[in-house]
C-alpha cells in the first residue's frame, strides 16, 4: 500500500471523526427534536456513511475473492446513495431555514427529490450494469455513466446557490456568506475529484463545509431557539398569572358561595368548572408543544361556564365548531375569549354574544372569536395597550410554535373579531 493511499485513508478517517461532532451534539439533550436540527442530523449522518463507503475504494485495492468484490460493491453503493441523501437533507434544511412558501417549498423539494432519485436509481443498478461504478480485479473503477453521478450534485449545488441568492434578504450577511461557502467548497472539491481521482478531496471539502455550517449558523440557531423557549415560558407564566388575578379568584369564589345557598346543584357544577380551569392553567406551564384543539377548547369552556354563572343572561355563547382535528399552542384560545368577555360584551350594560367558530380550508385551520361589544379604536389595536391581556403573547407564541398568525379586526360600535390561522403543512410535520 503506497503512501498516497495511506494518506487518503487517514483523511477519510479524520473526516469521519469530525463528522461525529455535530451528530453527538444533536443527539445530546435530544436537540434533534427540532425540525431544522433533524435535517442537519440527516446531513451529518449521510456525510459519515458517505465517508465509510469511500473508505472501501482505498482499503480494498486488489479484489482477490468474491467476498471482497461484494463488500467493495456494497461500500461503493453506500457512497453514492449517501451522497444523494446528503443533498436531499440539505435541500430540506435550506427550505426550512429560509421559510419558503408552501408552493415554493413543494416545487424546490420535488426537483431535489427527482434528482436524488436519479442518483440512487443508477447507483443501485451499478453492481450489475456498471453504470456509476464497476468492480474488477484491480478494485473500484468508474462506470460508463459516472458523469451523471457528478452532474446531479453539480446541478443541486447550483440550485442551492440560486435559492440562497434569491432569498438573500431573509439572511444576514454572515448567514449568506457561510451558506455560499458551504455550497462552493463541496462544488469545487467535486470538480477536482472528478478530474483527479488520486486524492479524497471531496470528503474533506464536504466535511469542512459541514463544520462551517455547524459552527457559524447551526449553533447560533440553537441559541436563538433556547432564547425563544425562555420567552415562551415567561409568556405562559404571564398569561397564567393574568388569568388568576385575585379579583378573578374573588369573583369566582363569591359566585360559588352565593350558589351554595341559592342552587347547590349549580354550585357543584361551578366548583367543578373552577377546578378544571385552574388545572388547565397549571398544565399549560408544562406544555412546550402545541396541544389538541379539543383540550384548549375545554379550557375556554370552563372559563366561560364560570363567567356565565356570574353574569347570567348578559353573557351568551355560541359554538360553531366544524374543525377539531388540529393542534394549537396552549393558552391560546382562552386569553382571546377572556378579552372578548371583559373588553367586549361586558362593556355594554345589556351584555352581548360571543361566537367561537372553527373551520378548515385546503391550506389552514382557522379559529375565530367574535363579539358584538363596543369595538376597539384603531389606536388600541396598534398600540401597546395593557387592556387586552395576553394577545401579543398569543401572537408571538403562535408564530414560533406553529407558524400561525393572529389578526384583529374591529370597528367602534360594531364588535371585534380575532382570527387565528394555523397552516396545515405545520400540522402534518
């Protein structure tokens, strides 16, 4: 075994060790639970298996037996299949990072999937047809269609470059620089590998580029996620505390006390509603991910049952629930409903009506909470008003946890409508 082969084996082993760094990091503390991290983990694993496949070319130079031929053929197949998965996972990572629209996402990923499928198809046929590679007594040899195996990554990397440049306004200069660096390093390494087979520059280029992404972008992304988690927890606590302020507790308990003498049966129901309401608030502190809408609706119903016991005919509730099978962040619906009660219908002496409506479209699930109260002025909608408890927290948590939106429409004297839209594509992930 000559010195050049030993050097290539050493390079591959060194790159394999380096590729384990992001894998260990993402598996530790289950960081892979984040969708973006899962794609990056897929890139890292695909890069590692690609290096393992490439080692066969350098370690098995003389194929003296049938078993060695099979082993080398399998390792070569692993190399080409892993390279396809690496490209597809990076396409997924890029699309998720750039937050493309549903239509652009589908189009780009469809093209990437087709290209990677072509790579895998010819790679799987190669042990029998010699398309990408063939195994002879002298070891691994390039096949008749080897150029396709290089053309697919080339086209993919050019597509990645186009997408990054097209969406450059969504990236900071730092992110743009390192994304382009990640694309161009493997691209240049692949071109060199195509014309100069004597040294394993491709694996070195891909691994180094992977570490650049990991150190300069992915690690910063993780810090941002941790900060967002902290803010979400603080917002949950803030909303919960706003809902169990002393005046609310006092009013609820006073109502229950009065019912104990006037209507013991209703008092028992009110105590049950009150207990369920408090339990729902406490459970919300433990919930980091969206919960079933039915659960959040039940929490809002408990709150409204307590308020109806207190205000009787002044508060009328209409439920028009046609869509139920979706998830929503905890403490989302109840703060909106509370605003409709306190700052909507109860602002009128005669009271009013609240309508809670859900519907399903092709793209999203929609929740509407409408009241026929006096409405809100434009200044209150756009300003930082403390009278609308939890609305801004709800809006930010919807955006972070499920890419949802919250809009508020109101006219003075004509009531208020709060609309929550949750994209379906997020629900299915």
